């Protein structure tokens, strides 16, 4: 059995915890998990689900990547799994530095990271390649058709996303944030977990309908088979040249057309549902990076698997200074 050390960032996030669950739910690879967070161990729930924990500076700190490199050297890390969007650019920019110590980064190439991180670049990619997507503007168009969605151009989850109904709503926006404005599509919201191999070819695609969300995270979801959604996802991932896990979002309109508006170059927080449906994306992604054989799993997931999320707790002792 292969033995590897994996570093997962943002260990207090639901994305990281979902990735950990996938790695713990397998017996093909002996994995030691190192977790990092910007909080002290006593204030990071995820720190209690890893084998070793480190506190690191936030992604905006110039020393952020340096800290990760030091941790990787100390622990003979083989793979780094970034899951916090703000970390992608500094980590991707340091890919060569990680490569020099034989550490693989579970992210696509730098340009693809930018195409996913910048929501207007995402829109430009989708329109350029003929994929259905809501009309999107950097500035409010003349005679806009309200309501519109207002989103931070480089935001994540639902943070800062607002529905605007008139010009007054726009005026009340945070002037320090760069926004995009997007037409609203009525329909069913889908989130799709995908996995692309190192060769850029798709290995897995699992759509799920978001039945309920709280703070941008799915709390109720169900896996579904939708040929149109799956085929467009495959085309998007392979045209963009993604590598590793990704998470796409679309609205399927009443006429059945899927309008894609989000491409995240990471796993989604509800990838646990995809794992339960028979596609262990964390395991498959690690195997692919290690050069182990990974079969194409498109269409091989269980349909109608429902995820109902609930809160749980970790208790510890700490002092606030």
C-alpha cells in the first residue's frame, strides 16, 4: 500500500473536512494528513481531524507560500490540496518552488486558476466558447432589466452576493468591492462535482440539485442524472484545460437549458454527497497525481442519493488573550 503525506489548507472549512472524509473512507492509500488554518488549533474544528496541525498566516501575507513550503519540507509532503479561493493565486504562483521539493499542487495551471477565480474572466471564457451563460457586465448596462444579481468579481460562495431591484440598491453597495452584474435565470440550481486527469481529460462528473443552502453551502442536495448538464460540464472542463477536482454551478431554466455561471478549481463543500453516491473524488484525485490507474467514472454514480446536513460540535479548552 502506498504511503503519502498530504497537506490540506483551510482545515476549518467544510470543503477541507469533506476532502478529509473522502481520504478516511478508503483503504487503498495510507495517508497522513497535515492541516493548516489561520486560527489557533483551539479555534479550528478541523484541526481535530488531521494527524498534524499548523497555524499559518492568511493568504494575503507575502510569507504565506513560504510558510507552506517550510511545512512541506519538514513533513515530506507529497501533495498540497488548497481549498480556500484566496490561497489559489499565491500557491499557484509558487508552483515551481513546490516542484523543486517534489511537492505536487492539486490545482490547474495558473491561467486556468485566474479564469476560475475572476468571475468576469469566467464569463468571457464561457461566451467565447459558446457555452450558455447568463449575460454579465462589469458596469450596469443602460436600461437594465431588474432584478439583477450583484456579485464580487473575485468572491467565493454566496458572500457579498445580492439581488438588486433598482438603482438605489446599486448605490448602497460596498464601494471598496469590485462587482459584476448578472442577469437572473429562473430554474433549478445545480452544482456539479468534476474530476479531470493530469492529461486534462474528464474522469468523473456528478450533478446534484441544491435543494437548500445556508451561507452558500448546500444543506440539502440530491444527485441527479442530466445528460445535457453532464455533457456541457465535460466540454467546459476539457476546453478550459482543468486538472484535478472542480466544482461547477448552473441554473437549468424551465426550457431545460443549463446556464453556467461558476467554475471553481477546487472541490465543493458537499462533495461528501458525491462520495456517498459512489465517486470518491478525493481518493481518485490523489491516485491520479500519484500516477496510479484511475478508470473513467462518468455516468457511474448513484442517482437520487440525498444529503441532509446537520450541525455537530468539537469541544476543547482555550484561553482568549
